[in-house]
C-alpha cells in the first residue's frame, strides 16, 4: 500500500480526479458525451481537443527539463511557425490545395526545427544557461513573427488547414490524434531506446556522463530540437484553430503552462528523472482547470488567479518540508537542514 | 602522560539518532587547551556527526556539550561561533566571489556609524593574515587563489575571532607536501597561543606528526582516547577497524619481476596539455601497473586526462599498439578501450541519484549507442555479477549510488569501467576519502586485474600506496614526467626524495 | 614558505599589477563592457542622427524607462542571490491599476502610495516564503506570484482606469531642468532607488549577505549568516520595487491598465544581465543594472528615431543579450581555467 501511495504518479492523478469530481458535482453534464453526425461532443471532448497544443509543447518541455534546461521560447516558436505556414498558404494561388497545405506545414516545422537547433547550439555548444539562451528567442521570436506577417494578423481560407484543428476522425477530434501520436512516438523513442536513461544521466550530472562516454552534447541538443519541432506543430494547431497568424497572442504564456504541466507530473525542474505519463496527466489537469474556470463564469482574464492557487496547492503538496510538518510532528522537522545529504535522511 | 588541566571542551553521552539508526551512541570527547586532538574512525563511525554537534550544525538527542565547564545548547552554527568554536570544512566553506578581507570578517564586519567600514575590514584582514605570517592580498577576490591559500584564509578567519576551539575537517586532502608543512606551521603557532584544535584526517602519518591525542570512534560508539606517543599505528588501525589491521601489510604482489619485455599497449610521446602538463613519455605493457607520484600541481591528473581523452592534448602523440591515435573525447577513448576514473568521484564519477544498476551499465550503454538498448534482464545480470565480483555492499542494485559509502561508490565506478572490457584503466586517486578497509580491498583488486592482463595507471598522493600497487613508478615534477623507476626496492622515503627534488627552472613560477 | 602566495612579489611588474587589478575587481569587468557598449551606441547614434542631442535623449530615456529602472534594482537583488522573479511585471500592473482605482474612489495619495508598496512587499513575501520554506524553485514560485497578480489586476478592473489625482500626476508632470537636462520626480525616485540599493549592497551586512548567498549558499549558512532572512528579503525588495514601479508607471501614463507589464519581467532580466550581473548569482552591481536599463532605453530610442518597426526593439535587445551572455561565458571560462 505504501508503495502505491508513494508512486510518483499518484498525486498528479489524484489531483486530476479530484478536479474532475468537483466539476461533475457542480455540473453533471461535464461527463456527458453526445454523438452528432458521427462526431462526439462534450466537455471532455473539448478538453481532449483544446489540450493538444499544450500537450505537444509540454512533451518537448519535459525532455528539455530532463536535461536540466528550460525552453522559454516555445510560445515565440509557435508564433513564428503559424506565421510561416499562413504566409505560405496566403501567397499561394490555391490555398485550398492539400499539397500547398503540406508545403506550408513542412516549411513551418522546418523553421521551427532551425530555431530548435539554434537554441540547442547556444546551450550545448556555447554552454549558455538555458534560461538566458531561450530568453533571447523568446524576446526576439515574436518580433520575427511580426516581421513575417508584416505586422498584420494574416488570415486565410483553407479547408484542409482548417481540418487540422477543427476536423474529426473516427468521431474524435483530429487534434487529439496528433497529440496522442506525439505522446506515443516520444514514449517509444525515450523508453524503447536507451535515450531515456541516457537523458536522465545527462540531466543529473552532465560532466560525469560525459566522462562515461555519453554523448551529452548531442542529447542536450536533441532535446531542444525536439522542443522546437513540437512547438512548431503546436503553432500549426493554434493557427489552424483561429485560421489566423496572430504573432502576439499565439502561445502567449504557454511556456508557463507547459512548465507547470511538467512539474505537476512529477518531473523536477532540477533535471534528471522525468515522467512522460506525468506530463500527460499534468496537461489534462491544467486544461480541466481552465475549463472549470471558464464554466464558473470567471472572466478568462482573471483565470490566472485560480491557476496560481492550483499551482500553489500542488507545489506545497510536493514540497518535502510541507509533508514533514504533517508526518513527523516535532524534532525531525525542526532540525536544521544543513546539508543536502541530511535532507535525504529526514524524509 | 595525563594532564591535570580540566578539558576546555567536553562532550558527554552524546547520542544522535536518524530514524532507527544511531549515528552516535553515548559518545564522550575531551579536548584540552593548546592541544591538537585527532578524531579518527572509518566512514560511518560518527566523526562528522560529532563534529556537527560540536559546531552547532546538529542538535543532540541526548547528552551534553560543555565549554569551560558551562553547558552549551547550540541551535545554529552561529551560536557555536559566538562562543569561540570555529570550523574549517573540507570544502572550504568560504565565498569565492568575495574578497579575502570580506571573507575574514563576514558576519562581523567592522562598522562605523552603522555602515560597513571597508578600510577597517582590510586592516583587520591584514593583521589576521600577518598573525599567521601569510602573504595574501586582502583586497583580492578569494577565487583568484589556489585551494591551499583559500584554506589558510579560512583559518585566518577563524583565528581573527576569539577562537577557543578550531575544528579542521580533512584539511590536507587537497594539499601537497609544501602546503601541508605550511599548514602545520600555522597549527603549531595556534597551539602555542592556547587554541585547542580538533584535527580530522585519514592520513595516519599526519595525525602522528601533528597531534597530541587521538579519540577513536567505531560504529557510532567511543572506542577510547589515547596519546599519540603511546599508541602504535598498528594498534590505532586495529581500534578503528575492530579487526587485526591486515590493511597495512604489504600486498606482496610487487615482488613479481617487472614486465620489461612485452609490447606496449599504450604509449605517449611528448604529451602535453594545457598549462599543467608539459611533457610526458610513457610506455605501458599489458598487465603492468604504473603508479604516478608527484606533488599536487605536478601534472598527475592532467597526464591521466590527456591520456584518456578527457582533455584534448595540445601536443604529443598517444599510440595504441604502436599506431598513433587521436583520443580527443572520452567516447573515443572508450572506443579504443581506454577508460578513466576521475579523482572527483562524486562530481565526475558516479551519478548519485541513479541506481547502482544504471551507474554500472551507463558507459556500456553509451558505447553501444542510443538505438541498441541493452535489455533489462541482461542489464540486471551484468550489474549483479559485478556487484558480486567486487563485493559491493549493500548488494541491492536498485539503490541510489549516493546511499553507498565512498569505498563502495568507487567500486561501482570501477565496475562501470570494467564492464567496458578495457585494456587500460587510469585510476586517479581511487582511494581518496575511503576508509582503510575499503582501501585495501581496492588495492587488492588492482593487483588481481593486473594479473588478468589489464594495464593500469594508478595515481595517488599517498606514496606508500603507490609503492604497494605498482610495478613501475612514474615520477611527475612540474608537468614533466621526469623518470620511471621500478617500485620493487624503492622505499617511500626514497620516492619522496625523487618527487620533491627541486628543479632549477621552476622557482616562483607556479603555486 | 613555498610559492603559495606570490601576489606581493610580482605586483611590481606590469603583468603583476594587471593581474592584481583583475584579482581585485573581476566582477566589474562585465559592467565596464556594458558601459563600453553604451558609449559606442551613443557615439554611433550621435554621428548618424543629426538631431541627436545627448542631454535631451538621456533625460527622456530616464523619463520613459524610470519604471524599468526601479524594477531592475529589485531584480538585481534577487538575481544576486541566484534566484529570479518573474512576477514583477504583473505586480507592477496590479499595483498600478489598484492605485488608479483607489485614487478614483477618493483615497488620498498619501495613503494610496504606501499601500501599493506594501502590497508589492506582500506578494514578494509570498514568493520568498515559497522559495525559502517550501523549497519551491524561484521560477515556479514567482510564476505563482505572477499569475496571482495578473489575475488580481483584472479583478480590480477589466479596463484601464484614468487617473485624475493631482498628487500622483505631479510626479510626472513636473520637470526640473538644467542646461538641457531635465528630470521628473519619477526619475528622481528611480535614481534614489538605485543609490539606496547600491549603498545597502556595499555598506550593510545585509548587502554582503546577499552576495554571500549568491556565491555559495551553503557556506554562508555554515558561517552563520542570516541566509533565510536574506533570501526572503530580496523577494520582498523586488516586490517593493514592483509596487514602486507601478506608481511610477501609472503616473507616467496617467492611467492604470491591467495589461501593463506583459513581458516586462523579461526586459528587466535582460537589462540586469546586460548590466553585468551574472545569472548564477554572487556577482553584479545595481549601477550595472542602471547601465543596462539605459542600453535598453537607447535601443528603443534609436529604433524609433530610425523609423523602423517597434518589434525590432525586442529583436535587438535579444541579440544584445545574447552577445553579452556569450562574452560573459568566455570570460568566466577563461578565469576558471587560469585558477
């Protein structure tokens, strides 16, 4: 039983379940799923669809965080990706052509890949701190996106492109399948190959890993490339949703949501061991939370307060000190934690 | 030779429990004024726990601490410092980004009208440094000085307050012979001034040289307190280990004739790297153990790192089986079956948060590449076999390596390298910070490995150890591999003479 | 005594005194670099643009960026301890709009202004407590603060609120001129903040503790320094500065606006880093951060002068930040090698 309780997914899942329960109690229709024209509808379905961009970005963020890094530029990459795709489509004489759409997507993802390579270069080759390295792109990226769209919000009319965010396959949103595909692909790559274990080693101790012959630089670089590509895909989903390239709004604050999802899922910001399943749970939790807030009639602008409260609760629960207060009343909690090795003994 | 003077510092019945385990059980300790007292014991004996209690970093669950007869209750290191108990930790807990003067006065900066008086601070630092006869620029940033100087600054800091008890925790681990001599001079000065000094160290020679008394702990309990003049080394080791100290007996392996014939597995010609390694020529045959001896800064580690791809050599060639190779990265070295074990075991060696299993299989997996994942069953089998072969305790391979003792961590690191089936391994200070029992084990392992045909380069600051394990000894002086001598009939004094031989070309050149 | 300490002896020679200078003032080198960049930019701008009058431009940079300067001071404290505060932009917006609302409801200025500062301090305290007592990473903890403040700003009002209060507007509308230079009370507030902060950091024990914590927190703790208090305090200081910046910004724009300060925390961090403070902590000066703010402001001015789109500002700041960071990295790795 104890092992069950201390499994690192328990708390994130419990939080999600609690959230769903709260929702269901206040609006029983929350759990209902109806079928119309061969497509499923309902709050749960909305969550599955709307969480797709965040899922992609959060997956990439998990990998980056595992290498002890962070990628603050994902929102900006989303904006650039959307801008590129829509500019290609808009410039084409036949926007409805599937071939054009494919080219647009390829171009957008290609640019996102280059940006990921850039981030990875700064961090793994030049050794710049990840916060700063990705901060640069975060600052400059939106400016670049604005330049691509010429300062306007480009809109297009293209059925195939609209399908990406709005279409259904087998009754479920296509976007959901995109995120599932991403989850499965990354899970296979990380766990079926040795990449996962090596990434964790690099994240915990890059130098020792290097001495052991691990390709630290390549692994770190790869994580940022993955993050960039995933952000590019997310950018396409986002722009497909609004059928526009809004350089200022695309992916605004999504890096924060993604980091929160990763942390909620149990991966530590300090790097090392990571949990893709945890991130998935974290993403759904955040999305459900947003849905809850909207349902409560809170103006979306105010929703950050609730996000703050939610993060606060989770983070406190995860905090060792907090748990210590409740588990061992008295001396252990009061003994000063002078060295890190002591901290292990206390919990 | 019992003194009548009452102890300056006394600990009675000290008990500290961590959960179910007792780190200290009913331990007593007495320290007299003007005495240099060593605290000795294996890892896990409770030395650091006792030190933490004395210096206010830990609270006792039972027992009391008396200073000059008055009972003390410390709730933080600041309390202990306030009554005159100062500590200089092994990791030199000073602030590298602040100046020497600031470090000396930190927390007690002289103030004028409520505001820090930088000039007075510098003056105070100058006098503190002068009191120890140290020539350091007080306005310089601490990180601009080598570790040995930083340590002396730490002592100057302790001394600039009214220190009654000075605790030195492994002060000589990173010092060379000259620096140790300097430190001992300072210690003797302090002793003459009436300061009581607690000297925690693994180096038996140094303990016997500088200490008056010794307190031995074992398994969290007090074994006894003795005068160094009355206690034989062999008895001391016996008390620490609780068994006949076979550890000190020579391994008796080195009587085998040195392998002068036999083609070289690896050779170096004119190898140089960075500032520290200027020139090294070396030949290592199969199954040969080359010990590397030299002062700190003589280029020992640099030689190791240049030979194994950790640092890129700036000049010279490395030859494998007579063919020149470029070993520019650890990966390339490992591919050529050359492996390196860093002297910084915790930061560059084992990965603490990963399990024993992951640590052992790490290099092998890295070598095989990302796409050829070693199956779980195979990994466990591999790890378990190494745990058994090297007697790694505890034998649970899913435990994080950080929970193992230093000696067992080193064995895990060794297992990782050996799993690569290397031809040459370079061990840099493999027994540093490890208790006597584990030391002997590792040295014995080295002998077995060499018998099985593995070539080994063994670096150690302890000349005895080098002589014990090596066929040949390479003497490093000032970045140059000066000479290679057979170990068979060399005494440690003779080796010391070789290592310390002053070179005419290098006076005042580097610290 | 062997050559453990050769500083004094070699001090006479030129390389010796250079090395001694470096060993004493290594932390100032990045700041000098920032000053150099500023000078080069000013020189370039003066040469390129015909009506670029130095005194007017610098004065207007201070005017336009006084809020950023105040924020940068607070951020410097936090970054010196190795932390980071992402909430400052949101807190600034929150206190700004709350101030506007209070003034609009008739609360006297003398009450409103301290209240803003206190609220900023409270949010800072929350973040500090999370970081210090609950081991939450500064990134996450300040995110909580940011979300909280941003949401609360919208709770106060979904739209901007104009300020009519004479007292507050006086801070911005008054100008003291001298020989082509001018300054407003908001500018004075900003400069005073810098001066007080510089003094505290150099001449008080608290200030030295801040540097110590950034250098090696564990050592500082073992030395018995009040580490906990210092780590809490820097976030409170950052919050206070954010509150102050809210007042300054509201006075400057004449209104409170809940969407103010989006992305400002990044500008602040960029200014601080460009100004020579190392993100790893333990090294940096508020004077440097002030230089960083001026560099930022100058970039904005030059871009608007040249008629290019405003989005180039962010791109240029990003590029400059990158340049600085790369150079910092080279210097740091060079000095580590020579040890």
